[in-house]
C-alpha cells in the first residue's frame, strides 16, 4: 500500500471519532473544559452502580451541547417497562444513538439475559433511536466462543445500525475477524475500538474511583490489556492504524470511524489525536 493512501485512511478515521468515558464525578468538568460542543461521547454503565449514573451524566452532557451515546447494558434493565421509561427519558433529551451491550451484571436485573433480548423489545417500542450499536469481539471473549460472538452479530443485524469492536492489539487478528464477519454476511458499518494513550498510574487511580468491587473486576479482566498498554515500546494506536490500514481500506471492510476507549484520560486522548492528525497533514478541527 502506498504511504499516501495509508495516510489518507488514517486521517479519515481520526476525523470520525467518538470518546468512551466512565461516569465518575470529575469527568463532566474534564469534558466541558477540553472538548468542543458537538463532540460525540459514549457513557459506559457499571453493574455495581446501576444505569442511573449513566443516564444522569448523559443528561448533563447533552445540556452542554455534546452528542451523547449512553450504554444501555441489557442485563442491567429489569424489563420492557423500565426500558420504555429509559427510552422516553432519552428521547426527550434528543438522544439519537444508543449502544446496547449485554453487560456484566450477574445475575441480570430482570428478564434480559442478552442484548438481543432487549433489542427485540426496542424494536417493539417503535425503534425510538435512529442508531443502535452492538458489540463485536475481534479477540476471544472470556466466556463466549468466537463462533457464538460472530453468530450473535448475525442474529442482531436487523436490530442494529452499526458494530463497535472491542479492543484488539493485533492487526492480523483484526484483519481475520473483519474477513470472517463480512463473509458471514454481517454488513453493518464498523466503528473500530482503539485505546487512547494510557498512563498506568492515572489508569489505576481512575479504576480506584469506580469503586472497590468494580475496580477489582476491571483490573482482573483487563490485566493483559493494562500490561500491553503500559509496557515501554508496547502498543500504540498510531502503529496499529498504520499496520491495519490495508485491511481497513478494503471495500467490504466498511470501517467508518474510531471508538476511542479513553479510560477517562480525555485530555491525553484528544492531545494524541490532534497531534497525530497534525503530523499526518490533516485538519485538526473537531471530529464529524
């Protein structure tokens, strides 16, 4: 692949991003001070705290003029009645996009055992949101086989408008997964999940603020992720995009942008994105 083509792909993706944040007490001020209105943010959901912090932060960030995508974890919703109330609340705010993972609540709060269960009820409620995202797993899920994760995307394709990929650190794994899902007939556009620049000390501090139980789960589940992100000379988003550019440029890859996992390090993530765009010769305005 020619270098100018690689640069063009990277610039396109970096200009179409959204930032994932956790609903901690300080994140609202950080976002307002460092990102322009109109920026797209997604707000995660914690099984230890319930959905209210997610919905509350969504409401406040919308009030500041941001385009907000709340995570509606299916296993944290008790059933269709609560789902209808959540939808009414979000629609009244002007929220147009939601992300629907299954979530980690164990046991589930009610009748939804998987995201598909809740997606069916969302459709029955009249499709209140223009865009609905579902999860894709380039790396193996700790409790679900690779065959089942691909099949799950197939099962959910009529209820969703796009896929958001979970973290992967290997361009070869990403390429193989893209080929596999597209060969299965899953043609939804993909937002590529990518970690922003992570400082290990700040990340551990952020994990502590989430809550003791939540922090323990986070660190146990993401031990390999932390190691790879924090290792000297280890993973960098720039190098990953460079090595993945050829796969991302294939006509049937349909990768439309980036979903950046900031781990609440919003300032560092935006500084990295703007700096990389500048080095690539692209515009450094707010993303579309």
